């Protein structure tokens, strides 16, 4: 009879294989899984052919590295969580302030003329601005002619094509600019009162009414007239 079978080598191989298969059925190998496999391998090793000391040391080194990586990941997660909380608290100070941010959507208040604008990447011979409602319908179109490169404020009275004041709601600003037959890229800016703040995918976000704006898109912060505070 084979000495390996007498020593339980076949049973050891089967037990280790079963433990390995159970772990492999999962999507990833965890710290406890690695330790369980290592202990199972030691418990069921062939006493007539014990595991090589160098190989065992290498496995221990791998386990130590795994422990360090898990601890590092936990520390990073805590740091990210703390930074996110700090960002949320810092945005709370902007509630009640007027901000200008990159974006297309804005809220139109009753009888109020919104503060809108855009920036051209180059000089344009023709600029067309469209105001669309929340269904994508064009409610006002403005043809501004030739404009220089840079930032431009948009003078819009909040009225539609027929001259009537548009109802309060969510609208969007779209700019088409060209220099001859060549399109000129444009970036739109909207303004709104900060009514709240939130975290979205770990990033601080301001709420301009019902419209979310990333803090990284904010260009200006202004005090509301009569608030008695500086920007």
C-alpha cells in the first residue's frame, strides 16, 4: 500500500481542495478566507512530506500583506467619509446665497428676470440663444449678432415670444455660436439661490431650488441684496 495513503495524503488533498473550491465560488478572496485556507492546508499536510518552509514563509508574508492592505483600505474609506462630511458642512454656509455656476438648467421665478450668461471660446460672427421649457420646447429665441471672445451676460426679461411673462418653472439655456461656417464652443452660466446642499456620489452638491449643481461648477458667490452679508 502507498505510504501517502497510509498517512492520509489523499484525504488531505481532498479537504484542501474543498476549502479552496468553497472560497473560489465567491467573487473575491477575503482576509478570513485566506487564513482558513492556510490553516486547512497545515492541518491536512502529509506528515511524510511536510510543506516546504520557504513556501510556508511566503504564504505568511502574503497574509501579512493582505492584512496591511485591508487596514489601509479601511483607513482610506474613513478619510474619504470624513472629507465628504466636511465638504457638506462647508456648503451649508452657502445656503441663502446667490451663486453663478456652469450649467444649462435654471428656475424662473414668478415675474423675475433670471441672471444668465455664457462664455465664447472665440470671436463669433453670429450668436443665437434659445430658452427652452422643461419639455424641450423653444419659448424664446434671441439673435445677438457678432460677439467677441469671452464672458457675456444675457439680458432676458423672462418673457416668451409673444411678449407675455412665462410661468414659473424649470427652463434651460442653449447657445449656438459660429464664426462663418465654423462653430464656436460656448459655455452657459446660470444663477440661482442656494436652498440646500447634499452629497452625490461622495461629491458636495448645491441645490438651486430643485436643480442640483456640483460645487466644482460654481463660478461666483454673491450676497442676496438686503441680506446684510458680504459674498
